[in-house]
C-alpha cells in the first residue's frame, strides 16, 4: 500500500512533535494511562485512532518506535471503556452485515492501526541491597603497612576509608578482590565512559560524586523531575552503588573502581512505577550511557516468578540493538538475595534474560554467602558482604560514608566498574563482547567446591559462581586485544506439544501428560541443516520455554541435557512456592552451554517431588539457541512476539487487549529480603547449589519428599530429523522404577547384587530339596482333636485341592487390596476356624504347622498325613466335589462374586 506523500510528511511531523527530551509528569490520580502501538501503514493516523478510542496522546514512549503513551480521564465504571471501545471496533470491522459500508470500513482502518493497547498499573520494584546492621568501625592495625597502604602510597590515594575497601585491595585474602589497582597504575580509570544507576536516586551533591555526575542522562521517573534526588529515608541504595563505580579520588570516604568515569541516576525504586516509565528508564540517555546498573528485581522470597512484560522486553531489545550507536547497552543485573529463602535466579525474568550480565556474590574470604542466589543464568560473581565484612562506599550526604552496604546489590556495581574500565580502552566492544570476556577471563574460585562442573567447551561452571569471579586486570587486558564477535543469530525451534497440551493468550492451560514418579522427558533434535538455515555458527545462550500445570509449582523440577551430556538444572525444588498457576510458557535460560556444539539431541526432563495430594501435567516446551552468525551480512533484527507464551504458537497478530496481565510491577526495596546478617554470616564453599546431582555419574542425594534426579541421561530414541519429537517417555535409565539406573551405574552395587541373587537361589534350592526329602520319609495320620487349627471340609472351602483356604486368598488379594474387615469375613467362610469350635470328623484339615519348616513329626508329636491318601479318602473327596455350590463364595446373596476370590475359585476349578 502506497501512502500519499502529504500523509507521509504529516506522520513524520506528528511523530517529531511528540519526541521530547524529558518524559511528561504522570497524574495517575486523575487519569488512566495506556500504551498504544500504532501501525502507521494501516491507513488511520495516531490522532484518528486515539480519538476513536477516547484517548489523548501524551508522548512517544522513550525511543521505542511507534509506541505511544496515551491517557483518558479516570472513570468510576468497573469496566474499561477504552478497551471496550477497541473491542466494539473489532466487532464492527468483522461484521458481515455491513462489510461494504463506510462505517465498517472506517472501523477496519482504525482497528488495524492499533497493534497493541495496554492499560498501565503501578507497582513497586525490590532493591537487592543490604539491611543496615550495627557494626563496630574497627580499623585495622596501622602499626605495619598493609597491602592497601602500599597501593595508596604508590598511587597517591588520600581517601581515608580506602584501607577498608577490601574489595579494592584485600589485606587478608589477597586473591579475593576486584584486582584493578594495577590497571590504575596503567592509567586505565574509566575516563569517557558513562554508567547509569537505575535505582532509588543518586546524591549528586556528594563530594564523592559531584565531579563525576552526568545530569543529562539522569531523571526521576517516580516524581517526574529532572534530577534523581533521593527523598525518602531509605533512598540511599543508588548513591551507595554509584560510589562503588565512580566515587572520585579525593579526601572523602573511598574510591570507585572507575573513579574517572561518569555516573548518572535514573530514579524508579522510590515508589510505584508503570511499564511505561520502567521501559523508558532502561533506555534513558542510552545513546551516550554505556552501562545500566540494575540492583533490583521481583521479590526474592522463594515464591515469586515474574518476568518483564512486553514493553520492558522491547526496551531491552532496543537497548542492545541501538544503544551506544548500535554497539548495544550493557545491562547488569544483581542475581538476587533470596538463596536463604530457597529462591533461584532463573525465576526472575530480568536475571535470566540473554541481554543481562547476571552477577552473583562472593565474600571477602571467597566464600559463597548464604543470600546469593544460584542458577544456570549466573554469568560471574563479584565481591560483596559476608563472613564479617561489608562494602565501604559513599552514602547520601555531602561527605557521608556507608560501612554496611552489601548483598548482590553491591556485587553488580563492582562488575559495572570493571566493564567501565574495559570500555575506557575499547569503546567499540559490543554488549555480547562484554559477555564473552566474562566467560573467558573469570577465575575459578574455590576449585574444590563440588558445585563446579566442566562444560562441553572445557570451561568450569558453577550454579553459584557462574564462570567464576570477575578479575578486573584479566578482563581489561584481554579486552585490549579482543577481536569483536560477529552479529547475533538465533534458532527458535517450534514448540513441542505434549498430549494435546494448550495455553491460550490469557495463560489458561489444559491437556498434557501427567508427571509420573521418576519424571517425564522429551527430545528435540538440532541438525546442521537447521543451523545453516538460520545462519547460526556458534552457541552462546540457550532458552527453554515450558508449559506445565501443577497444584504446587515449587514441587516441579526441570533440567535439560545437551547432545554432549551437559546438564543444566533450570528449576530445582522451591519449598516456599505453593503457587497453583504452574508455568504458562515461562522462559528459563542457561549460559552453561556457551561455545558447545549444539548439533544432536536435546532432552528435557520434568519431574515432580511427589508431595501428597499435589500433581501436575507437562504440556509442552520450546528450545531456542542464540549465538554468532555464519555470514554477518545476513544478520537480522530479532522480533519480540506479543503472544509468545501461547501453546501451540500463534501468528503474531494485533491483540485486542493487553497481552500480559503482569505487564506492570511493584518493586519493593532491594533490602527487603536480604538477611540482616548478610555482612556477618559465614559463607561456604563445600555445598552444591542444588542438593540433587547435576552431572552424569553423580550419586544422588535426596531430602524428605524429594525425588532423586537421574544420573545418566540418555536422550530418548528419536529419529535424527529437524522435526521436534513430542513423545513422552519415563526418564532415561530409570523406566518407571526410580533410581534403578543409579544401582546399575555403580559396578560394586551391580556385582554385589548379582552375588546375593546367586546365593539366594542356591539356598532356596537346598531348602526345597531337603523339605521334599523329609516329606517322602514322613508317615502321615489324622490330626488329633486338640491341634491348633483345623480346616473345614472342601465343600465349605473356597476351592479344591491343597491350595484351598487362606493361602489362595492371600495370593490373589495381594492385588485386590482387601480390607481387614474383608479378611475377617473371608476367614469365617473358608473354613479356617479354630479346631475347638467343631468336631474332628467334620472334614479334612491342615495342622497349624503345615507350611512350617520342621523336621520329623508335627508339634503335637503325631505323624502328619501321607502325600497319597488311601482309597476311603479318595471317595470322600470325590463326593465333596459333586456337592452343589462347590467353589462359590458364601456371600450374603449367594452370588459368590465381588472380589478376587471369584478368580481364585475359577482357577482352582480348572486345576481340578
């Protein structure tokens, strides 16, 4: 469709009219705000569409193309009149009664021009910093020069608290620090680089920060003011994080890692914020600002699972594609402080984004702090509070200092400082180059920690430490000679649908396969042809989207195994997560397969720990691979779908309502879930992140109510084609018998069990041979009247032959699951009564020791019966078999049916 030239100019003019340097102030008390994505090629202008829907255009949403902030006056009505208007337009546009009318044509024009429309709600984000705790300000012994004193003297550092900044120079554990002082000596101090603290404000009046403050890249999205002034009593988090990066070299407090770099502040954490403003904050000043430091996210309570909505995803994608002139914004996120609550960073859609560098924490001893979250999305760790030390940095106030900072909130800006130093010498590094350098230069800390595993590329990886601790000197010197990576490519394999599992646009799920004990698995095959077709040469990130229903989400465990046998635990048990909504298309991410050859079978395993009265179904999954292009000239721009959580996937068409019911968020303070002892609690380096094994050959360790994970994962049989396999099988090497594979994998168990079986077989053979020999030698006679138990006549029994009576019932009802009452009823009708209640001559019977392993005579001292009855006994038996009702159960209705007894009688009749 070709538009008139005048209309094209009008569209550009209208677009330019609303591009402003600062976002306008929001008035949520008087107006409802929406985001409208306009399709200018549909024929209706933005003004026309807004007027028809009853909206007023406010401004463009940051730098996001065709996304607009619109509003309308608040209404007391329970329904949303704007969304109702859009629905009416769609109904008019699709009505067959007036398809040719001008009225219907106008409705089609406007409805097709509205690609996306969503009402905004206010929520609060959670900071990931420490809860301030009392601490004595004990200075180290100054009688002898420390390593910090030596560095300070050599570099002329006069900051009074520099010796306490152990993360810069560690006097006690020299290997456990950010290792940047040698870079300072080389003149590498971050000059020319801007980092933006997306946080609760930044005190630009501080003597430590004023000279490095960049006002043009700062804004307050909470109060919609130009400067990010801290106002609330706890608005000190952003200032402290900023001090770690860009505190100047002077005579106040301490220094920042990149102390000659610039810092800006974007305030979003001091109150509720909508997706409109959060998306804008992540792109604010992104033409000049290189790094966005984000020490916040959803609550770290071990129960939450939240991802950025459509607008936030668009903003992050826009940042990596267009930030810094196309080199890409670098998003750094703190992994989370909820480990002590059982939280994992793969349940946070910000930290498990491929666009984020996710940073966890280690303390000054190099130990894993109890608060720092583990997951397959962790890329590196940086130093922070724990084992008796905090992070010393700048605080709110002209010359104030903080001595109780910490958490993963402090680990993230330490990483930002290192990245700023690297960009100071290599400003052309892209966002993916930064991630590659993290993978390749990180130090393997605590090498004896059992959480370490080797990847297929030969690198160590840990769910706790990622690829290791960030080493400033190694990172920056490697960056100086780094060859830039090729543009990004990706392969998104169509979703595998399991047992007619479905998920609609609202997240409602149905169908799927019941998750049985031992788990389920499904396999997708990646071929070289698929890689070539999608221009994908090497692998970096993988993402796995799952659709799972469950009445208790925390019981579900998910892992994926690569063609090379490398296993990524995507979700381990979360004891506190009792959510009933399951996983409606949730996306997990892993960096553990970086540089691995992805060709072959990828197998997902979904298991359930088996809590009583809780269960769920596996509906489907989808695998995506991201890496570098084969041919850079064929690189494409990634597109984010509106309904990518549906199963099976649908066309990315225009929605009639907001596609994500959780598109706006409430962030609590990052200190909210951090333990009060974050700076004093001792860390560890001896425990795996997840109790169950995470690599082939490990011995499983289970907790109560846990299902042990498999140890040797073999992909299910699937033809080597490009079509995903949707067949469900029990987990490999287990069948439906959990842990059988573990025994077979251990040769000691195997041969020990084989020997036990052989000994048992020989013993049983000897036992039956001896018993047969004894019986042949024994003389048989009638039981005396006083014996323990006698059996009634076969006419009253449950069947004929020596097998009649209780022995047969016990055999069959092992499968019939008879109750105690039924046993008592059966005893009364099968003739197993005490001999004292009837005469000896009532019929044949077995003595109480018939099956006992006794030599010689019975316990009564009399011989037992002969195996071959005499002629009189043969006649009596024949008469009994001819009586009416033989073999029927003595039930009240005389039917002789109702349980497994009926089958037992039939069997006995056949043997007669």
